[in-house]
C-alpha cells in the first residue's frame, strides 16, 4: 500500500461535482413529487407517488455505488463480490449496456487483498464510460484465478478524451476535467492499494480488455 499517495484539491472538487451532478436529477424529481402532492393533495394520485418512489430508488442506487467506489465503505471487510456486482448492475439498470459476470466469481475471489473490490467497482464504472452506445461488459476470472478480466465490447467502445492518460497518471490534476477524473481516481486507488491494472484497447475492433490483479 502506498501511504504517500495524496489527491490534489482539484480532484476532490471534480469528484464532489460528479456526485452532485448524478444526484440532482433524482433528488429534484422527489422534490417535484412532494410539491405536487402538497399542491393537489389527494388529487395528485398515484402518479406523484410513483415519481417519488422511482426517483428515491434511483438516488439510493447511486449513493450506494458512490459509497463503495469513492468512500471508505468499499474497503470494509464485510463487502464482498456480490455487493460490487449488485451495485454496478443496479447502477446501469436496464440501459444500453449489458453486464455479464462469470458464475462463481464470488467464490473464487472471496477474500482478495484490501482495496481489490473497491478498485474493481471503479474499473467497472470506467468500463461503462468507455462504451458510448449499446454494448456489453463481461467479467471473468483470469487463468489460475490470478485476477479478473473486464472486457468491453461495442461499436463505439473506446476511452473518453483524456481518460487513458488520466488512468496512467500522466495528467496533471489541474488539467483533469469531468470526462477524465474518474479514470484518474481509478488509477490512483489502484496505486494506493497495490492493485495491478492493465488494458489493451482495440478501437478498430470495438473492444477494450482490462485486467485487475492483486499484487
């Protein structure tokens, strides 16, 4: 573990902005539903209740993912593979990206090194960011259960502008932006916890293959 790793205030600002941005919509919708019920009372009907329930669920899903990916909860000893898988599949919901997980991954990686699952969730979120249209994210064990493979496939699979350099740590904090900050944080968490990340991008084939290993 690299105890000397620190994050620039610019990184904190961008991550805080990212969290707020992703919560504004569902929290705002909850507020709208409450206001509608206050104005119309019983006449608001089931529509207002459904709006509140759906939006509250979306806010809860995103907060859970943020706690595990950015907060200390991601390194809690009680957090297992199922928590990471469920947090990610709930986060992407029924969107254009499909996620497939090899069976028994939770058994194969029941007690990885500290920080492994936290980095894995951040890597999965990064993989979703790399798929700009319909696509698939497949997660499987590497040979000998030495780590995991996260395969991104899709017609438009590729890194966002500046994300690959940020993942490598080649981007100065002041030069980060909302498109690259998550990649930067993913790489720095991996460095901090001593987790090995590798990747091979083949844009012409519409695929990126990530690997994550506990060193």
